[in-house]
């Protein structure tokens, strides 16, 4: 079997891939497999989802159920966010946020603490209020927000079981508009960072770490009040045509800009659901630092501009609210994410990551679990105070180690509980 990840930079070593049609089939597969891992949309850039056997969840019934009274939706964890958004379109409800791509699976995004942007917006996992998973003995475990260990079960890195269903918070549907500003100076970014990141519901800063910041994308919720349109943002000028995050590329597949209102699901992502950008032509990395370290970390990366630019397509700076999920990079701290979309040159990118991670080490940078990074378990452990609790939880729920894999041993659970 030659099954590769989304970017094509990792070929799974699994000898067998299963696609069960029912939870009962899944339970039997998990119970008898010596080593097994769930496979989502494969939008990861490492062997985080690899194992001797793989199980895909996209064959399970979607079964989307909205509870208006509880303001929740329950669905198959194998759905993609864009698919869930389509199912919610006629229900009058919405999620609090989405990632830049709507093509990713719900379970995979939650397990790795994938996020969108916004000072007040937690990562996508913070919207989980209930989950059902199959543990390594084939039994079904259900958990609800507020129960013991729930905060350790959500961002679980695939180490605790195969998540089959999730319950997510929803709210009344809303519309969003977005505008792009170009040519922001670095001095303006540093001087007005808090104002810039507070200028919309979701804000993304795109750059190639050159002489100026390339673009600032501001996504704002539509209200009954007329839009207070601005012509400039601390010296950056408003774009007059739709833009792509990567300078020079056609924006035809990006979500509409120029202040045109649209559904939350058609504006919060950067790209339209019907289009998968740069599929197979990139590697991604991302690092999260506490908000108080934002200026220092951004300056440190900017100083490496000549090092990163030869293999960089674009970088993105976003903000995420603090949370209490044990293995979330935002655990206990409002965070700033520094994201890098690289060319697909694994060896060259690996060399750059050595220098990049060294530059960010003084700021206690936490890597995005689903992206490419080099830090090993001994370096990561001091950054997560609840890691020992997570390791004990993994030992309790998976005593035979069915869900452990090389990636977990290398980056998280090297020393066991």
C-alpha cells in the first residue's frame, strides 16, 4: 500500500488500511490490531498519524444532529469542517471559528489543536463539549465537558483512542466580511500589534519576512450597523481587488473579499471549499508563543529572513485565546502563532527548522502538533505542565500501547507515564 499524506512528503508505513462502515466494525478492528491509528484528511506533515494499521472514518454515517436547546451539534468525527458547514447551512447555526482551510477532518483538527484566528477565539478543540471514542480494548468511552480528565481527552494526538463522534458548541448563524490591507511597515506592526489584531473578529498577517509586511486580512462579523470602511490601516492601504495570501497568485480560489458579506463558513477560511490549495506542493510548520513574547519572537524570525525566504512560500501570524486543554499549545496562555508554508523540499526545510527553532527557543515556542517540526520530547516536556497527567491518562486508557507510534515516542511520550 502506497498511501501518502496530503503534502506527499510522508508515505505511510501501514500494511493495511481499514474503512469501517459501522462503529461495531471499527471496535472489532481496533480490539484485534496490535498497533493502529485513525486516519483523517491526512492534512499533516509528519508521521503523526502513522501506524502498522490505519482506520479511516469517512465511511461512518455523518448523522448530523443539531440540538437547538443545548446549542450543540453532534456528528461523525470523520466529517470535514466544510461538510459540516454545509449540513448546518439550513439549520440556522454556526461554529465559533474555522481554520484557514475547510477541507480538514474534524477529529484530526481537534486532536492537534488546529485553529483559526482572533484574540477572543479559542482553537477549534475548545468548541468540543462532548466526545465518543473507541479505546484499545474495543470499548466505547463517552465524555462530556466538565467531567474528570475531559480536558486531557480533547487534544489527544491520537494517543487515547479513535474518536468516532463529537459534540460541538454552536451559535446563531452569522455573516462575515473581509478586507485586505497591503504594505504595512514592520515598525507599524510592532507599534500597533494589539490594535491590528483587535481590528476584526479574525485577523491574519501574511508576510515573506521582507522589507514590509505583505498583507493584513481582517474578517469582521456583519451587524445591523453599516460597515465603517477604512482606507488604510496604520499606513497599509486597502486592497482594491481580491488578493491571494501568496503575492502574485490568482485569488480566484480564495474566499471573497472587498467587504462583500457572506456566510461565516464562506469567509472565515481563506480558501473556498471546492478548491484544495497547493495540494502536494508544500510543507507547513507553525510555532506558538505566549502573547507577551509576540514582539520578540516576530523580530527573531524577521532577522532570519534571508535564511527562510529561499524555501518559503508565505508566513502567517495569527492570535488565539488561552484554554485549559492539557496538550493544547494555547494551554494557559493567550498565544501568537507563527505559521510557515514552505516549498516541498524536505531536506532544505529541515535545515531551516534547525535555525528557526533555535531562534524561537528563548520564547518557549510550542510547535503545532500537526505540522513539521524537529523538537524532541525532552525539549517539549517542560512546555506542558499537564504532560505527566496526559501520559498517565494514555497508560490508563491504552495499557497495551495500541495507539502509540513512532511520532508519539519521539515527541511526546518518550519516557512513558
